[in-house]
């Protein structure tokens, strides 16, 4: 973008900067959400909750399926495309 374009878009710089910050926060949130270590820790906590009787088998199975799907995505390295969506 040329100098004239930059000058014309200068009033929108705070909006463009905010968009960049939002993208960075989303990327980090996705990285943590799909991080295999995080998912494994959540699986361990889920098993503890089942053994303690806090949840039943049906709830355990449902949550375990979700966590295993996240783990699979994280292990494939498909945590995100950078635009807030998964691959």
C-alpha cells in the first residue's frame, strides 16, 4: 500500500490494530485448547470425576469423546488456520 493509502487509512489504525490483537488472542486460545498436554490433563480430571461419582458413565463417555477429538486435532497439528477456524 502506498503512502497515500496509508494516510487515508490512518484514522482506521486503531480498528486495524484491534483486529490484529483479537486474532492473536484467538490463535493463542486455540493453541491452548488443542494442546495435547492440556487435553490429557482434562482427560485425567474427567476420569477422577467419574471415579468420585461426580458424573455418570454417559456423561463421561460424551466428554471423553469430545476430549479425544480435541487431542486428535492437536496431535495432527491442526489447531487452527489462523482465522479462528479449525482445519
